[in-house]
C-alpha cells in the first residue's frame, strides 16, 4: 500500500518548491537584519502580521501527534480527545486577554527572561534547562518519530530515511529565523488543513459506501452516531475504560485547563510568535488561532472514529495491527492515507509533512532562543555580539535536531503516542503555571517560593504517579489530568506558604517587580465579538456531545 503515483510526486514537489522558494525570498528580503539582529532572528520583531502570528501558532502546535496520535486516540477513545483542541480555543482567549499583556508590558522575549526578572537567575536557569530537555527529548523526538512512522507507511521510503529527511528539511526552514518560519507557516497551515480535510472526506465516504449509501457524508455521520455512540461523548463517566486518560469534568475545569494555560501561556515556542508584535496585532493573531483550533478535531479526530466503526465492521483488520498481532490505534491515519487516489495522496502527504516541518521548526527556533539568550549569553559569553548569538542559535538548532533524530526510534513501543506526550509533559506543567501565575498576579511571591516550585514540580508529579505502585494500591491511583490538578494546588499552597513565612521587604519586592497594567486587559469590540462566537460554538459542542 505504501506506494506513490507520478501525480503524488508532482504534488509533493510543488509543495516543497513553494515552501523553500518562499522561505528563501523572505530570508533574502531581510538578510542583513537577520544576520546582525538577534531580536529579528529569534522574534521577527515587529514584522509578523496577525494572520502570520495565528497561522504560525497553529503550525507550531499541530504536527504528527495530531494527525497520527490524536486520530489514534479518536479510534481508541472517541470524541472526548477533542477537548485538548476545543478547550485550547477558550484558553487562547484567556491568554490573549490577561497573560500576553504582561509579557508585552515588561518587554519579555523568553520565558526564562521573565523568571529572571520576576524571581532570580537560579529559577530562570533551572526552568530553562527543564524546557530545553522537554523540547528536545519529548517534543522534537516524538514529532520526528510519529512523522517518520506516518510517512514511511504511505511512501516507499524507510523509517530511517524519513527521520533524516524531516530533520534536515526542518533545519533548513529554521535557520532562516522566526520571520521565515512565521510567513512560511501560513502556507503550511493552508496545506495541512486542506490535506487533512481530504483525508476526513475519504474516511467518511468510505464508511458510507461500506454501509451501502454511496459517497454520502451526512449518512456517514449518522452511521457513526448509530454504530459508535460511546465514541461521541465529550465527558467520560467513571465506567468508561478510558476514564483515567480523560477523567470527566477535568477536561473542562481541572487538569485540562492547567495543561492548556501552561502550554499556551507559559510556553516559549508558542508565546514567542506574539512577543515581537504590538498588543492589538498579537491579540488578533491569537484569536485567529483560536478559530483554527475549532477545525482541528474535524481533520484529526473524526477520521479515527470513522476508522473505528469500519474496523468494528470487519474492515482493515490486518492494517490496524502490528507484526505481533497487537491492535495499534496509531495506525488509523496512515491506513486511510494509503487509500487516497493518486494526486490526493500527494496532497495528504504534503499536509502531513507541512505539519511536521512547521512544528519542528517552531520548537527548534525556541530551543535556540532559550539556549542562546538564557544559557550561552548569560554563562558562556556575556559580551557576545548580535551576530555571534545568531550563529550560536543556528548551531543549537542543528545539535538539537541531531539528538532528537537519534532518540526518536526508541519510541516504537508506544501505543497511543498523543497520550504519552500529554502525560509526561504534565509532570512539568502544574509547576510552570503556578510559578508564572503567582509571579504575575501576586506581588508577594518570593524568589525562594519560585525556586521551590521549580525544583519540586517533577518530584511531586512523580510521587503522585508512582506512589500507588509503591504502596500496592494503598494510595489512590489518580488519572493523570487529576494528578496535574493536585500538583498545581500543592505547589501553589507551598509557594504561598513559603512567601508568607519568610516575606521580603518592600525594597526587595520592588527589585524584581513585574508591571501589570490593567488598562491593557481591555479588548477591542472585534475581539469581544470573536470571543463570543468561539464560546458559543464550544457551548453548543459540549451540550450536543456531553
């Protein structure tokens, strides 16, 4: 099945030529600035439009773990996995209104810079190292692995070749800096959404044909409702076998909110897109990203649910198992892509590649930003010139991608890769969010409290995860989203207690104060209208699919 026709190669070649040519054009148009200004290279300061910011946010976010991993979770769990996307849309509104203004008011360019300004260099360095480890060994690694797995299953190339090809292509895009990434991401988003819709259309028409209704999408949706009603609930009950992965209301008000706020509000490779723009432009971009987020489950989750129904009715029995005969939900999306006709398969392959490369480039750029500005300049070369910082950032991209490419093949034992990523990133998210929120909105938070939060976030999460095993079940085994909620409140309580037990003087507090201008929380009428539309859609979705 993993064959491409001439039309597929032509389509993919057109995609590759357009992306590289446009990227080269953007790079050359600002070549002098990119070569000499670290702010221009890392942030594209002041040059990204709202649509480029929004598209780049989504391109950096959507990758192989969505097309492959989320579709696999759609197969295994159902529509409930879409909460990661739909609740992100609501979270983006919160970030645009209350968190982004704080960064822009204080001229923050990196997340460790915020921590150094608000707490001290120790907290900043610890979190910078943690972020670098997560970005390289979890984010880059999982994206390369899932991307190579998907492409090698639909194209006549080996897994190892895909790992190398994706890594090299991503390095080329990343070396041009944030401006190149931001503007090429707009094209990447168009390709990945169109390609994703093509695969969704195929999955629904295949399902409709199997039940004798021809290529009727509406009939396919009705079939899913009849054949897989358990896959159409957004809120899972405790009796559901996947409750531990998506525990009831925690997908709205608990761990999911903590996860999303940490991801969208305190994450370098996400926030970085907006840090170089003015507040109005950045907010428009984030709102645009929120609208795009509403589409993601259609292209990522729905095909997996359709594949589940077909598999339950006798189709794709061999394609959905590995060599040992074990059912692999993550095979759902590659199987569908293999069924696309010539030409359209090339479109879907280009869409998948666009998602992978854009996400890798965004994360790699943020890795180079944190390393260059918060590690290299601070500890190795305080007098580094702008050009030296840019060169260091480029070398950092190459090294990080090389390490991730070496580690990626070790993930082959995973079942649902998307859930793996969410759970282990969740070891850090509660502490990160606690440190940032208290640092922004409670001026009495002390550096010692921030240091404690940074050092204890992983141990607390590890204890909550492994204590049931160590105590033979005497301690409750909480779902990981609930563990995130518990971790968050433990860390907040601990940080508040430390700050109150050993408070700082007014002079000390003033030395690391973060300015919060409440006037900047006011939003335009257009933003309010857009937010109401998104909120209305979310209320309707959760009401219909409760």
